[in-house]
């Protein structure tokens, strides 16, 4: 990731280091434009450098994707590949995938017959598994299994926004000023 290359070098504990504490915000002029960003859905096995190459013609511009989406941990803030996801949840819960697919994490209110979506949304909240004895088939509560819950969390990371390519030169110029770094090309 070339993003930290653009940060100023400072002296820290008698050593040269990148000033990773430096903060910058995207240009207000870009943020206010309706065409500044557009939505993008990350596909399985798609990495930020691949998207940067396809969208901006340079895989080294993956930092723009991180920057625009406030991604600070490229491993856990990005959707995990299927194999990595499976390993992650098996390790997190210390259970097999089979167990995680049958273990209830919580209950979600999904409504009962003739209830409008508005009514369901208004009543939606999670019910812990400790109150499961109150649940029956007609209550409107549906179990959410651990595997499905974790999959939902992982899939929620797929929706990102990409900076319109016409604003990339402007962003780079502004960051060069902010970081006072002539190395940004």
C-alpha cells in the first residue's frame, strides 16, 4: 500500500519514521459534488489493488479506496475471502462450521401474518438466546444462526464508495499540500 509513502518522515525515538498520526480529510469540494463518489460492491476474491487498477489504472492507488471508505485495517475492514472467513469464525468461536451453522446467535423479529414492513422495522430488535423459551412458531421471532450472522457482518463490508476517477488528480494535489510531500506523484 503506497499510501504511507506519502506521509512526512519525522524523527521518533532517534529513528526516522512515517508520521502515521497525520490526518487528512477528503476535499469538501469533492464531497459536495453528486458525482464525486459512486457505489461499488466488492466481489469475492477482489482486493483493493485490483479495484484500483480496474478503476484508476494503477494498483498503487489502492490507498484511495482505503481513504475514501475510512478503512484502517485492510484485513478486517475488508470482506474476507471465503476460506479466510471460514477459518476466522472457526477460530473466533472455537467450533466447527457445522456447529456454527446450527448454533443460534440471537433472534430477530421478522413479523407475523398481515404485519407491514413498517411495523416489522419498528419492532425490530435482537432477542438474546437466553429468552428462547418464550419463542414459538407464531411469535414472529426467527433464529439467526452464528454462521449467518457472521456472514451478514462480512457481506456488509462489500458496499463501498469509489472516488470518481476525474477527481483523483485533484485529491493527489491536495494531499501533496496537506502532507507537504513532493514525493506524491
